[in-house]
C-alpha cells in the first residue's frame, strides 16, 4: 500500500506542477517573455515533462486498480471518468504544442487563448479525478 500511496502522490504533484506552471506562464511572466517563441519553448519544456510523468504514473495507477479490483468491479463511472481524463490530457498536450506554433507564427492572441483552454482542461481533469475512489 505504501507504493500505491507514493504513486498517487507523484501523480498529484506532477499534475499540480503542470497546472501551476501553466498559471505562471499565463499570468505571472512578463508579457514580452511569455509571448515570445523562445520563452514559450523554455517554459513548456518542464510542463511537458511533468505532464508526461504524471500521465504515465496515472496509467500505472489504472493498471494497479485493474489488477486489484478487476475490470468489471470498477464500474461505469470509473471508466467514464478515466476515458474523459485521458481525452482532456491529450487536449492539454495538443493545445500547448499548437500554442507554441502560433507564437512562432506571431499569433499571440491565439496562443494565449490556447493556453487558457489547456488550463481549463487540466482543471476539469483534476476535478474529475477527485470523484474516483481510492
């Protein structure tokens, strides 16, 4: 059980770091640095790492739950939430990549909007995760 709790904490801390990093990039950095392609590339590098580690650990926790309870015992709500979280995390990764491309093209407004969508999708994924048991 200690390993399970450690994995849960690693997952939660990675997702919190991703969310906090996005908030810092979107609202805490000077506009000149935030709206430059080089700044976005540097800022999103750590966010991609945290998102990837949190995603892989989340998949590991899913496997742990499947092994412990069996797939049928988890129920429809569990699988619905897991599927929606999976889609939302893919949206976050896609929005960050597209936002970086938009900054390279000089479309700052579109990049800011896409980062906002990524923040919203990550917040929704976190709130959905609270409804899961154990």
